[in-house]
C-alpha cells in the first residue's frame, strides 16, 4: 500500500513538473443552447511571437525581392553585352573596322575593341 501511494505521488509530481500547454476555452450561449470550444495555445498566441514571425516574413520577402532585382539587372546587362557584340560583329563583317572599334570603346568593352581591331588587321606576311 505504501508503495502504491509512493508511486502515485511520484507520478503526480512528474506530471506537475511538466510544462503545461496553455488552453483557451470559449463558450457561447444562444437561447437555451450552449456551445464551448477548447483550443490549445502555443507560441502563436503570444503577441511578441506574432510580431517576430511577421518580421521574419518581411525579411524573407525583402530578400526575395532583392534577389529578383539582382537577377533582372544581371539579365539586362547580359542582353546589353550581347547587343553590343552583335553590333560590333556586324560592323566588322561590313568592313567598318574603325566604327566597330569605336562602338566597343564607347561601351567600355576594351577586350571587344581589341578583338575587333585584331579581326580587321590584314594578315602579316611572314615571307617578305
């Protein structure tokens, strides 16, 4: 009997030491009909946690928008570079080497300007 009481007291002490989950009960009375609901609360009921979650969501959205803007800028730069290479290539193909080099230099692409100039140079004669 003492063992049963001791084990029951130990079990009760263990249950009381566990953190209790907050519960909210809401009851309504309409005429002679009552309705009650019990909802287990958690971190979502805490206003500080709700604000923190909102800040996390805003930060996630800000990071996504920043990444999207960066991707759009990179794509625009790639298109601009492709257009410049096509323009310089067309000028070289037409034999307008000075214009091709000038267009590349005006765009700030020194490597492309050198490439255009080297394509326009006549081949050197090794034998003469």
